[in-house]
C-alpha cells in the first residue's frame, strides 16, 4: 500500500498515515500530538458479516472509525421487530457522543474493518480540541441531511426510483478510494434482497423485479446475483429521480 505523503505527515503515527479517516473523517481535526496519543489506545480489527458491533441500549464505552465495508444500523421495537434505519461506510464515525447508551444496533453487513478507541479518550479530546467537536457536529448534521433526503426517497419516489437510489448510494459510498468524478464503478451488494426490501419499504419480489428492469434497460449489470457493475453513474442517477 502506498502511504499518502503531504505537508501534514510529519509526526503522524504510521497507523494513521494511510487511513482515510485521518484525511476525510473525524481524525482530520486532530493535530499530530493528539493522533499519537489516540493511536496508543487504538486498535484496528476486522469483523465478519453479521457480527454485532453495538447493541441497542448497550452502554457505550468505545467509538470506531469505519475503515472499509458496510455497517447496517437497525432500530428494535418492543415486540422484537427490527427496522433498518441506515448504513455506514468508510470513513464514518461509529458511535454516539454525549450519550451513555446506544439507541441503535450496529452490525457488519459485509466484512468490515474498523479502528476502535476508548470513549473516554475522545470525550477528553473534545474538551481540548474545538475542531474535533466541530467535526463530529458536522458529521451529525450531514447524517441528519441524509436522513431527510431518505425520507423523501421512501415517501415520494416510485419503486423503480427507490431501488435506483439505493444502488446509487452504495455506488458512491462503498469504496472510500473511488474518485468522486468517476463515471463507472463495480461493487457487491452489501445487503440481501430481503434487507434491501426492508430498507426501502418494498417487497422482495418488487426489489427483484426492479433490479431485473434496470439490468434489462442496460443501467446495471449483475453477475453471481450480487456483483453489480454501473457503467454510467449519471444514467443511474437519472433513474433515481434525483
């Protein structure tokens, strides 16, 4: 792996130099000394699909940066039913500052790599670094904007537009190294068709039918039931109703 070198690399821990969370995530608000301090208590680990990272109503004692993969966020009802309420990608911040307990369940939808650190370390650094608190607030506001946009998708878009919107979201976020100006991409679907249906408020049959329609129209190509190729992101965006 080629380590990115820039004018800010001096003094940066090796653990952090090639990490997208340092450049685009919350760690970008930390100075080299703070990164060194945080790196001392940080650990990178891989999580298999289906493994829970945070439980609903679980005491929060650590936070994580998502380095790769997709995390599924769900909310549980009192009768045990669950609803998928969001997805997280690299370099998103996993955890909810200022709360003692988690209000959601977070599980790996795909193989996931995360960098975890104690909650106490981040809480202390937020007091010392207004930039870190600002970065966390900015991410929270971005997530709020995305949630509002998704409400429009679920409430006003057709089934075809919903499925196209879902694919577009995955295409733009699943690979943190993807050039923002890229016109095409390839990815594996991070959710089963049942989960996609749950996320979009559709039936499994409708999701399958709309995927087939997009494939027949040449908007996407699907191999092995999960490998999706998008030759024109602009065309997919038009089908999403955006």
